């Protein structure tokens, strides 16, 4: 498989249908950095976490704040649920691409039996002018079999419409916790491989956390010292012919966020999906950070 010198998958490596390839080309080369990298602004946290994520920056409680930031900051796409896409995106259509999240849940029920039910369809995405759809897949949960079947229906509909599928690949459940937890290299690596196996075109992953004590519970192959760089390269490799974007997670310091972004790109990621790390900051600061990320991604264009 032809890949770049630092291990980044290229669009032509993915063996996509013309419809998927066309839409991904727009995201990679006609929007955002427009150099083969991705910079995505997610705003699905309102459903997943409730209003608490918007309290640090009250301006961000208005979705127009994020949509305007996505346009001004030249993001590759904004990712959101059906309600925001229907009521806010029409004003910004044509200025920034849309990734429509097709499933989601609240954080109120326990994570012991996690599954995100479908709340929208690929047809909705086509109607709204989206360039991709998003699906949250919980790897390792007790409801994994039902989750896999639900994802299969999404994958089949996406294939019919030539719509790329971005999988939020999240390890969850008691079985994952018993093997060290959701943030270990074992859990994230397994989630990466599962998303590839099930047909993801782009895989969203969290950055693995290196904790030797937790790895004692993982399979023996993972029970060794890992650097962050090694762990990141491993999960990118496990994605195979799928593009990898790394999440920013909870808001961190400016310096820590930029260091995370660089580490992810140096490991072979196609791009970044940073939400709270950006829009929980005041507009001017969020835009300045976005510009710094653009300068970073310019180094990794292809």
C-alpha cells in the first residue's frame, strides 16, 4: 500500500467509490487547510454532555458561535446533530462543509450498556448538503452486537449514496475497564482496528494515555513500555486503509493542545477534530489557536 514517508494514508489508497472519493476530496483539498489534511470542528457535545460544556464560555451556548468560527477559521467541516444542522447550517451552507452525526445519546444513563441510537439518516445528510456522515461506535460494550447491526444499516445506506462515513470509535463497557480501561493503547488500538474492519472511511480516535499499571490488565502484547509517539503510530497503523483524525478531548492549556496536535500529525494522522479545546475559548483566542493549527497542518500537507 502506497503511503507517505511518515505513514499517512492518501486518498487514492482508500479504494473508494466515485461518490465517496469526490466528497472526501472536497473535505481534503477544497476546504479547510486544503492540502490533504483535515481540521474538523465538532459541536455534538450538547447532546452527549448537556449544557455544561458551554458554561465556561457563555457565547458558545449559541451554535452560531461555532458555525461562524468554522467559517472564519477555514475548517474542513463542522460536525453536528440533525437539529443544529437543520436550524443553523442553512445560513452557512456552501461556506463550510457539514458532517452530519447520525446517532447520539445523553450522558445520563450509565455507560455500562452504551449504545447511541440513530437520530438521523443518510438521506437527511444528502438533503442538508453534507459531505460525510458520522457514527459513534462503542467497541466492547455489552450492546456491541446491536451496535454493529445498526452501523451495518448506516454503512449500506452510505454506500448507496456515495457518502463517506466517519466513525467515532470509542472503547466502552465493563469488559474494557477490566482490561485496563478505555484510554489505554490496547483499547484505542482495538477500536481503531474494529472501525476499519466494519467499513469506516475516516476514524476518530482519542489519544491513548500511557499508564503501565493499567496495561498490566491488557493482553500480553501490550504489556511493555510505550512512548506516546509509539502508541499513536500503532493506532494509526491499525486503521489500515482508513484515514485517522484525533480528538482534542477536554480543554487543556494552549501549549498542551498544540503539542498534542503536533504529536498526532507526526504519527501519521490525516487531521484533527478539536472542539472544546477551541470553542470553549473566547472568539479571538479560538481564532488565534485555529490559525496556529493551520500553520502546523501546513507542514504536513500532501
